[in-house]
C-alpha cells in the first residue's frame, strides 16, 4: 500500500476518539442540566465544575485530533 | 496534499494558506547566545505584545487607587478576586504565597490565547501575522514544567520525605500498594505532559479547524459559479468554531490555573494523606 | 508587499514539506523557551511586586472602610435605639404621672361634690325643719285662735241666753267637751 494512503487512513482512524469525547461531553452537559432542573438554586455553584469537566473531557478527543495531525504532518 | 487546494485569489488579496502555516516560527531579529539561537521571532513578538498589553492594562487599572473603582480598576479587581478565590478554595491557607504565580500564569495564558484569536491584517508580512504562542507545545510544556518544578520543590521543602506519601495513600491493604504506588507515580509523571499537551492541543486543534473552514470559503469562492453560494456554509461554520474557540481560550487558561492549584494543593497537603 | 507574502508563502510551503509540524521543529525551541522565560519573568516580577499588592491593597482598604462604615452604622443604630428606649420610658412615666394627676383631680372633684351635696342636704334639712316648725306654730296658733274664738262665741251665746257671764274656766271646759264630742 502507498505510504501516503496509509497515512490518510491512519489519520482517519485517529479521529475516532472524537466520538468518545462527544459521548462524554453529552453525558456531562446532560447530567448537569438534569441536576440543574431538579435543583436550579445549586446550578450556579456547580457551573465551574462542569466547565472543568468539559475541558478535561474535550482533551481526550483533541488528543486523537493531535495524533491525526502528527500522522499527517510529522512523518 | 493540503496544498492541492491552495487557490490564490490575488484579485481579492486573499490567499488560502495551508492550515499549518500559521504555526511557522519566523525570525524577525536574529540573535544568538553562544551557540544557541535565541532569535526574536514572531512567537517572541506576540509574547512581548501580550505581556506589554497586560502591563499597560494593569498600570492603567492601578494608576489611581480609588476607593470607588473605575471601569478598569473594577476589571482588575474582578480578575484579582477570581484568581484569589480559586487559589483559596483549592489550596487553602497555604495558597497565599502561590497567588502571584497562579495569577501570572492565568493572565499570561489568557491573553496569549485571546490575542491568538485576533485576525491578522490581510496582506501584512507573514512575520507580523497574529500568532498563538500557546499553540506551541514547547511553550505550554515549559509552563507545565515550571508548575511541576514548584510542586516538587515546595512539596519536598514543606513535607520532607513525607511528600512521598502522595504516591502511597494511607489506609490501604498492604498488597494493594504494589498496584497503587506505580499507578500514582505514573499519574504524577503524566501530569506535566497532560497539562502542557491539553493547552497545546486545544489551541492547535482550534486554529487548524478555523483555518480549514476559512480555507474552504476561499476555495469555494475561487471555484466560482454555484460553489460561490455554497461558500456561505463553511463561513457560518467558521463563525461557530470561532465562538467555540472564544469559549475554549478562556476556559483553557482557567483549566491550566485550576489544575496548577490542584497540584500545588497536593504538594501543600501531601503529609496529611 | 506582495513579494514578501509570496516569499513567506514559499518559505512556509518549504517548511511544511520538509519539517512537518512546526511545533516539532526543535531548532526553534531554545528561542521560544528563552523569550517565554524573559516575558513570563518580567510579568511575574511586576505582578508580584507591584500590581497585585496594589489591587489587593485597594480591595483590602475598601473592605476595611466598608466594615468601618458598617460598625459606625451599627453604633448609630444602637444610639438611636437607646434614645428611642429612653423616650419610651419617659413617655410611660409621663403617662403614669398623667394618670395619677387625673385620678387625684377626679377624687378631689368627687370629694368636693360630696361635700357640697352634704352642705346642700344640711341646709335643705334646716330649711325644711324651720318651715315645718313654722307650719306647726301657725297650726298651733290657728288652733289657739279658733279655741279663743269658740270661747268668745260660747260666752257671747251664753250671755245672750242666760244674761250671765260664765267664767272663763267653765267656758273653756265646755268648749273642750264639745270639741271632744
């Protein structure tokens, strides 16, 4: 197989973790909203924790993106 | 392969550059220190611009120490209180001596992230294009290493060898320690990497995606005809991505600061574990 | 300008083709680390020694001032409450005194009324008694006069009848007998 083609396929595969990150982000925001609707008065206090969790989860997806970029550009 | 869709629109003065060009380090003033190349590059230029902007802002905000604060002073005080609360809530009483460091870290990354989002002046020299200093792994990793160095030095200085308790939480069955200690050590060693790579990856990914969408707009405009109408889609996409990046830029500065605080808190309270 | 763009673009293309990710080009790392250290150190020095103490000082000053003002306000409130309490106390005392004065006045008035009533009663009783006495006297007088008239009449009748003047004693005895009958 052509090396160029293998790189493109590899980069595509490396983007799959984005799906996991998407599921994770959905869980975070969904659960936050569910909790916030049950107890709206406590929502504001937990917003920072939610944003922190958002950033931490998003990172796992971005790691896949970075690996794809490294495959495409660094080799 | 990306360059295949490079479609110069000289008439518009626009040019679809590859998504990686924005990360090029270009020397402006060549300098060397011994054998080491320390040229004043576009990265250094934007670091300087960021720090100069912060200094000007704070000089203006604190110039008149009014009892009833003006707009600038209010902003500076809100920032101060925001970071002070962050430090107090995560580290506790020992946090006070780390406050200047965390504040500097936060404001430095915050400004670097946001200045990177400013669009470049069309037609200006590549050296003067806006540059996101935090999109380079060596910068973010260096900042992370500073944090971890402070954690290690302060941890050992405050707790002595009890700092090693961090790797062996008390109250576990003896056999479990063979499992827990390596895991804790690996997790500790991965901290600077994840801390640095997180910020780097966020900035890199955001700017690449922004550039890809912008590149689509240029390519579709260049194709002419029906494709020109289609170019509205990637344009709206780039606006949406820009909004997301606007959130991420602030959030990543906050995350970097809060994780620094959490690690410092570990160092401060290691002996109590 | 255009030539510089093209030059830059060419450079970038070359770099992208040769080095790949610019982030992984280790030849630029020393410069980045150096300038990061310089800018970060300057910012840290200015922040820790100049800006942050000033902002913190301003916030502290304001907090102290607000706490001070709150203390003052609390003190003023306490004074006002004290004044109100004193006012209420004096008001209560005045009310009690007023009530006492009113009671005294009422008692006095009542006593006066009683005394006046007594006096009036006494004078009335005196007058009644006098009047009764006068009536009684007048009655007695009238009765004596009637008897005298009866005696005189009797004597005149007897004189006319028997040409003899009866003694007073006989006449009066006879009149009394007739009256009794």
